[in-house]
C-alpha cells in the first residue's frame, strides 16, 4: 500500500521526512504542515474555510512530538502549543512537495 509510511522522522527541528512503503520519500517543511493543519480550530468544520492565518505561523516552528493515530494518521505537537490536528497518511501523500508528485500544484488544505 503506497499511502502507508514505513518511517517518519523529524529532521533538525525544521522538516518531517516520510518514507513510504513503495520507497518514495516526502520531505515536508514544518511551516507548510502547520499551515495546513486540518483540525476544527484551523479549518471551519462546515464551510471548509481556513481559519488559521498562515502569517501567524512562525518560520521556525518545530514538530516537538509526533504520535501515530491508529494505522492511518499522525498527530503533531507543534512548538506553538498546537496539537489537535490529525494528518492522515493519504493527505500527507497528496501533499508531497517533490517534483515527481507535482510540486507547485495547488493543494486545498484539509
């Protein structure tokens, strides 16, 4: 299954590296992931409107802790104290910023 990671690592407090079962590796900047937090505090539950202002996310945001949520997602505790977002493996794979996955394409948060 290509949307299942075999390794998830925090790198130097600024990136999250995900190695997928099919061998692909995604490298996410922490700021990008924090800006795309899918929780109800960051995205309006009914309208899908983004509530989190990306300008409010510090460029040096860190993923202080990463925990598995079942077999389908991770929860990140960010250095700004936020920790309610659940990032599904499917969304992480869709958001992969590498050239092979279509970097530069518009991705809707959530």
